[in-house]
C-alpha cells in the first residue's frame, strides 16, 4: 500500500509525499465534494494525538527566572509555554512535557515568576494524559548511537537551591511550636525540596520513549529498553510492518508505538498554516489523510512537531478535528493498548558528525565524574555538569547547528579547565635536603569552589633517596594552596629527580604529574649540629670565665 511505500523513503522525502497526498485528497474533497471511496471511513476513525511541550534549547539545563517569565507571559509574543498549553489543555490529546520546565519553576521556590507558578498550577489541573520526555528533551538516539545510556533523570539539583526561597528544614531534635490560631494566616513558604520532589509528577505513564523522528536504528531499541523504556515511539517511515497495520508494533519482543507519517505531516501543515485559506485547505487535507489511514488501521497515532512557531494554529486544528464527525479523538492508552503487529526497524541513523561530537561529550563527562572524586561530595561538581550535558544533547539543537557548535566548544574548554583545577605547584628551583630525615614539601593548588582531598605520591629516580610514607593525604580549601610534607630519608649525597603525582581517594589520577630536583646532602645534619653545639658551649664557657675573673678582681680589690 502507499503508506508502506512512503515509509521506506527518507524522512524528508516521506513528509513531502505525505503533504502532497494530503493536499491532493483535500483538493479533491473541496472541488468534488467528496474523496475517493477508499479514503472515506464508514465510521469515525479513532485518532490519538501526542503534543510535545518544550522550550528552545539552552546550555545550562535549567531555565532562568527571566526566561520563565517570558515563556509564561500572557501578553508577550514570546509566551511560548502559554501558547503551547493553551493549544492542548483539557483537549483529547496527550501532552509530552519536558521535565526541565517543571523543575526549573520549582527549584526557584518563592523566586519563581508568578506567571510561571500559575502556569505550573494550570498544567497540574489539566485533564490530559501527560507523559515525560527525556530531561531537557534529550536526543535519545543521539546518545545511544554515541555509545551512551539514556539517563532517566538528573542526580541532584541541590546546587541550584537557595534556602532563602524555601521554608527552613525542621530540626528533628526541636519540638515544633504550634502556630497561633488567632493570628491572620500568612502565605507559607514551600518546603525545601529533594531532587525527587522536584522531579515528581502524576504522569499517566513514565516508560514511553519519544526519539526524534527518523533517527532510530535497530540497536537503539534494546538500549532504550535497558534504560527503563517499555515502549518507543517510531515514525511509520522508520518501521517496516510484516503484519497488518496497527498503532502498536512488536519488534523482536519490544513494543513500538508507530506514528503515522502521512497524518502527522498533514497535522503539522495545518498547525503551521499562516493564512486562513492555507489553514482551510490544510484541514481538508488532514481529514482526507485520516480517512485514508483509517481504512488500514483502527487507531491512528499522530504526533505534533517539536518545532516552536510563534503563529501556530495547533489549538484550532485540534478543535476542528474534535468537531469532525468522521474523527474520534481518543486517549493515549487506546493507541498503546492496541494489538501489536509484527515489524522491523528501517534503520535511519543519526548524522555521523553529530554522533562523534556527542560521543566526545559523553567521554568528557566520564572523565569529569572520575575527577570529581577529589571532593567529599562529588555531586557538587558533577550535578551541574550533568545538566549541561543533558541540555547540549537536546533535540532542539538539530535546528540550530551553529549554536550547538558554540555550546559544545565551550563545554569542552570548561571540561579541560575543570579537570586541571587541582594541580601540583611546580618550581624551577631545586629543593635542598640537608637532613638525613625530613619532610619533602609539595604544594598543591585548588581552584574549585569546594575543598578537595588528594593523596601525594613521590617516586625517586635513584636510590639516593628513600620515601618513608608513599601516600600522604592533603586537604586543600577552596581557591587556595596547601602544602604537604612527604617523609623521606637521605641515603647518599647527590641530585635526585623525583616524580610527584596526585590521586583521589579512589585512586584516580588528578591533574598532571610533575618532576622536581632534590639536592641531597646526606650527613650534613650531624656536622652542623656538632658545630652549633661547640659554638654554644664556647659562648657559655666564655661567659662563665668572664664572670669568675670579674668576681676575683672585685674580691682582690
């Protein structure tokens, strides 16, 4: 059938063909008053629509208060979140929400813009089925094809919380004082949240993965399943059905929710229409595409675009479909609960260059996690960086390649600086070791905002110097230098080159190693002590003799 043939072409070509077909059928309906018999459904076609709610990508992994105020504004033309929610709230469509939006509002506490707080309350009261996208709307298959594992949620937001914006954490040892009942009720501060509190939401389902359209290969499905996703959304252009058409497919025992390419393209054309005439024609094409698809499958799953347009007519389009007697908009469980037909993946891999950059990002993050073991709480270092990784792997960057290049370049530069922020302080001046036993001074700098603990190791190049303790612990406060003393013993005279290195408590190498020249003068300690002792004795003896002579002279006089 035609839809199956279209599913075997590239996503861009497939969408073009889908648009041509939909508009052609719509034109036939408009001119002739009807469409071909094959495109007319005998009864209303069940349609499930999923709509993403996202914001433009950023590099921080959290949305600033200023941006939230802009996105949730009722008057501003930049009120993206307001327009998106207006289009879908309490309509028979499923909402796919980026958890970053929810967390960014909650993490601000009382500092959150009132419009953002009101927007979140409005979302919480919506009757829609709601499921989460990956945090930051991360490009799932970009991660899997880069060799990474999709992370369900960030590990911590503690670094972003300001205690002044939340109620004090109660002291368990302190008996709470009951609030007086006669005083007027004052607005209560929100409770200081945990990471789980910030991410919590009464989702309809949490195991639905929605990769970017036309980016999935067969090996992605088991990786997504291992990450906890029970069902993956794939475009019909990404799937080859071996059985009857259905909104659900079974690919090697894994459940796949198939979005119809033709109908999804027609829906997006209607939502993107600029003029009334364009929109009317697009609606006719959308109705015709639904009728045609309804001949092959009882339930059609349709996805709206992730692109954010200022003049989107998505709300009008959904309302028009809801009023169409030949269309029945139903809830997400209807599509997910359909019988699964056999299918296979038509591989549509991500761009190789994007995958290479994503792989380098994941490698840098891995190195940063190892480095972070210098801190007593590694999350103070890794948590904000993990959010930046999620932000840079967002689907939104696909439409902004120049911005992505700038963002990733900055991340790599910051990663190099971060991993070099704890270093041995070197000097060109040799260290003189005059005693048989002494502490070899090693200075270490810490440019981080948190204290770190390192272990100093010294390895002499010759046997002229023996290291008594091969691993010396040193704690360095933020933005300061610390000096450790490595106990050594001089065996013989000469110049010894020693290799100095740092490790964390888990044995991870920290910073670049260094070498120092040690001028060993074994045996100098004893002669020096003897000379000093003789000098002291002579001085005291001289004083005593002078006193005796003086007294004898006084007695003789």
